C-alpha cells in the first residue's frame, strides 16, 4: 500500500500556517492534524507537575524543555495517526533536534519520502503587522487572521461572537516569538534546505495564491 502524503508547516507567527493547513485538509481529505501551539495550550490547562512548570516558564517569557514539544506530537501521532491517513504538523519542528527526531520517527513509519516540508515565508515586518491586528472569537476561540477578507469581519464568521485581541499578542510577546524564530527556527529551515527537502512559499500573497503556489510546488 502506498503511504499517504504528509506536511510539516514552518513559518513565522502570523504567516498563515493554520489557514493553509485547513485548505490542505479540504483539498486532500482526512488528515491527522497536530498543532504544537494547541498541544502546549492543552498542557497549560493540565493539573500536572509538567503543566504547572510549563505554565510558570511561559508566564516568565521563557521556553519549555527542548524535548517536550517532540514528545507531545510524537505521542499524538502514536495514538491518533492511522496507517492510511496523512498528517499535517503545524508549527513544528522548531529546533534542529526536533527535526532530527521527526526524521527518525518518519523513517520508522516509512513516511519520510512522502513528507513535504513547507516554509510559509513572510518578513518580520509583515508578521508584526498581522499579529498586532489579528483577533480571536471570545465565544468559540476561532482565530481570525489579519489577511484578505478576514479584515472586514466585525464578528466571528462561525458563531457571531465578539472578536477580541489575543492575550499573547502584545508587542513584547510578539517580538519574543519572532526573536525565537530568527534565532532558532531558522536553523531548521537551513537543515531542510541543505538536504534539498524544503519548499519555500511566498506567504505575503493573498490566501488563495499562497495555496495555489503550494499545490504547484508539491506536484
């Protein structure tokens, strides 16, 4: 049986990784979708020693244990990814050690050759502009990006809820996340680039054009 296709989505905060993930799922069908951000947000809610320690680190502006992100998404893959199902890993890997761990895991699953590593590329200036203006629905938690037609929304387009600014979208928090990308995630980009396994996408285009470029480059 041929292995299904898989995607990792890398890019600065605000680059539209989640939006493109949804379009990929609509185009190709059922995927096992894993968001590193969602996994950590769930962990912060957990009444566990790890959850409490991570919450304290995040509140102080730090970053959790290097191996923790890989542990979370590897656990999620192991218990949720079906044999005939592709996956989308949104927002990971973010460290070279994670990329290497993912490669070993994909080799174990015989999926490495069927995995596309997409860089949704936007400038730091574009990221700041988007992140300081994007909103989240107070009722259902839907994240509304500051791109295209989404800019015109006055209320949530799914439930009609009030749109507010996300707590972690303060200028200081945004700059911390972008500094992390420039200092750490860029090394992952280089890791894939050196192996000729990186597909770079212009993320500053309209949403549909970004997706069109993805489809053209994965053929």
